């Protein structure tokens, strides 16, 4: 695997750095706890396209982790035991800090583990590309991808699955609804493939930023494809064999049989993009083989590990100028606004910035934890009809 020059030196996904952990303490942000950090516990199910982003990221950086596999549908008692009602996958526990939402998880892994080689952009223009790709794939294309799931797949005949996804998304997963939205979704993905083929990859480069190895921009861009790669697994809640999403939007749809018509989106029309997808698959396979398989633990074991750990971060602050007027220590409710919005977390406000919300909650065993969510895509309100003294 070739190396690449990054803002911290030479990057090679096979070699782990050995630099000491350096606390991060920019004004107004939390600091890293100086004690040795506890292990990372990733709560996910294997075919989650969002979880795949986190796995790719950790493997490419060489960060070891432990996984606690979950059911693909609710309920998830292992997650509830952590003190959060969050229903989306993945989430990550690092000690008694619980991180929800893939976007925040990746940001925290970047900050909390500076001793591993970075794969994020270093220049302002490349950082902008990275962020724009994130918004494009997560907030635009992913919502279209569900409409491209072939309606003859067995999972769409499973009432447990479809009811769960309707609860998750707030919209119908009936076959006729998916069929009606399919043409628009195909056009959106065709346009996305055209953008990759004719802009980022047009000059024949291997990777989006012109590097010699994949970076975060490739992970974000791969979101357009990852929603097309599927694998066959045993359905734990219906006892049938069916195909599932295995990786992130491009990566997810391009190998899902029947999702993309061959005469509309295929290697014939987009040779550079499909070659990029193939390179990415190979690079991540090699990186994963070098890091080794994650340790698997069950829910009770994971809960005990979290409960017996220290916090990974400290020193969170509430912005005194925040327009909500919420105060540190105030009881608040937090929930996502795009999906899984029926599942709210309640707790004391610990931190509030333009980037992040942090609340104090309690595990089932009574131990205190901090639940972190991004500010973008989440709503925060005073709990129980309390006043926020909003400054508008």
C-alpha cells in the first residue's frame, strides 16, 4: 500500500504511529482526559452503511476497536442500557462518553486519537471538499437510495423490517411508494455518478484529492456507491436468507442486483468511477487485514466495560451566547430531526456549541454517562415545558 503525505507526515494504513497522546484544548471545546483512554466500543450491525464509514475510517488509520453487534431492528436493549434512547446505528462508547451520529463519531476519533496517522485533508480547499462531500452523501443522496432498493427483495415482504423502517424514517416503505419514487432517485444517482466521473476523477487520478492512498474524502465520496453493495446474511428476526446493504451510497447501490439499470448506470458509462470503487474496496480490505479483526463482546460485557471506565473528555462548556438561552445543568431534550425523531434523550445539559450537544444521562446501573450528538441535524429544547430564555 503506498504512503501519502498528510498534515502529520507520511501516512500508511498498515503502519501505526507511536506518538504520545496530546490533549486538545482549543478555547470553548472539551479537553481530552489525560489518563489512558479506554477501548472503543462500536455498536452496529454488519450491513449498516453508516457503520461501514466508521469501520473504513478506523481500519485505514489502524485504530483497533471492539464491537458489540446489534439487531437491525428495534428494540436494542444493549444500547438502552447505556443511558440513551438513540435508535440509529452506529454509536460509539469511549469510556463513559457515548457518541451518536456518524459525523460526530468521525470527528471525535480524529481528535481523540492523534497518535494514529491522519487521513483527513490538511489544506482549507481540500477540507471544504471533504465537508461538502459529507453533506452531499449523507443529507441528499442517502435519502434517495432507499427508493432504489428492488421491491422484489424478500426483506420488503418482511412486516417487521418495513414497520421498523417506517418508524425510523417517518415515511411509507410500501412497495408502491418505493416504485413511485424510483425514477427520481435514479436520475439523482445518475447525476451523482456524472459529477464524480467528469470532475473529481476526470483527470485519471486514483483518489478524489489526488493522493496516492484513500483519504476521508474518498470515504465520504464512496457514500454514493456504498449504498449499492449488498451481502447475503441470515435475517435474525425472520429466519430467512436475504440480501442487505453492506456498505456506504455509491458503494451500496452499484452491486445491489437490480438497483441500478445496466443501460443507465454501469462501468460502461462510468469507467473511472467504477474503477475508483474497485480500488477503494481493495485498499480497505488490505487495511482491515493488517489491523486484524475486532474483538466481539456481548451487551452485558460491553455495559460493564463502559460502567467501569473513566470519561474520555472533560471540560465541556455551554456557549453563553447561544440563541437558545439554555443553561448548563438545565434539564433538556435532544433528538434527531431527519430520522429516528421519535426517540428523544433527556438529561442535564453539559455542553452546547455550534458543533455539539452534550448531556448527562445515567446507565441502567445508575452510572453517569455523557451523551454527545452533533448540533447540526439535532434539536435541543428545555425539558418538561421549561423555559429556554431564547435570545433571538
